[in-house]
C-alpha cells in the first residue's frame, strides 16, 4: 500500500516560523539597544558640545563703535571733533531685488556707477545675515527727507546716523592734525581685527595717527539673540563703548 501524501508539514512550518520570529525579535532588540545607546551618548556625553553649538547659532556678538576722542591745542582750542553724518544703508534680506531697489532710489538720490560698484564690493565682503551695507555716505538733509518720506516704497533701505571726523580749522592745520581715513586692504593685514571690529576708519597722518591708540577708544558690544534667518529678536546684554 502506498504511503500517504503529505501536502503540508504544520509542525515543521511552525518551527521555522518560531525560529524566524526569534531571529527578527533579536535583530529588533539589538537595533533598539544601539539606538538607545546612541541617544544616551548624544544626550549625556555630547550635551555640552551641542548646547555650545546651539548658543553660537542663536546668539551673536555685534560690536559698537566708540566715539573718537577730541583734539585740543595747548591753549584748549578745539581742533578736531566729530559731527553727525547720515548714510544710506541696504539690508539685502529685506528686499526682493537689489537691482530694483537701486532703480527705485534714483528719483530721490543720485547714485553714480562708481558708487554702485563700491556698494557691490562691500556686499561681497558681507560677514553676517541682516548686516546693513552702506550705499551712500553723508547725505544732505533734503536727500534724507525724501528717502524717509518714501521708505514704505523702499524695503531694505534705511538711514543711519554716525559720527564723522570734523576739523574746525579746515586745511589750515591739516599738516599737523592729520586726518582720519577709511581702513584699506593694506591696513587690514596689520591691524588687530578685535580692536577695529566696530569701526572702519583709522588715523592716517599727524596727531590723528600718532595718538591713534588714545583717540580710538574701546569698542562696546551687543549680545543679541537671532532667529533662524539671522534677524535680531532681543538684546541679551549691552556693553557701552568707551571713548
């Protein structure tokens, strides 16, 4: 008599299923152990490192320029002081198109091709988000008024007041007093960047150069919190500059 034909081996299949399930469960447990170990390593051993990185991304130090010192002659006569100048700055993150903004500014203030190229050069050297890049310096009162009245149509443009060097006696004492000029590429190679972080001018000749260390003063700073786009959300600490 022929042996019965067995179509399915339920016992064998059950044993194979149990073995495979055990292997799968073991792999899952192993992966879970690896995952928990990695999380513990990141949360415990690298906690300080990630906190530091987070603070570096969230908190920025923005320098504040000191007021340059006054110069008097031996009789107490003021021969070098500071006067207010209004500059036109551009914040690229607040405008959709630099080219369109420059065109929109033309009815209110004259911008030469040389000034545009100088602005584009400063734009390439931009060091942080939402940094205000100067476009024009020492605007007249009429130019300031026209831009301020139409600022709603000029997103990204702003007027900033700053102090510039003024010499009451003009060229009469220029040979002795000297002058203050913008820091050039050659100066940047030898200057201490931490000392000149808040200013882009330096004494070049005469008294201005000889007493540069005393006249410059000490820069202050603002410790600010920024969002993901680099915009300032709040000022955490402010240290005033010292003249």
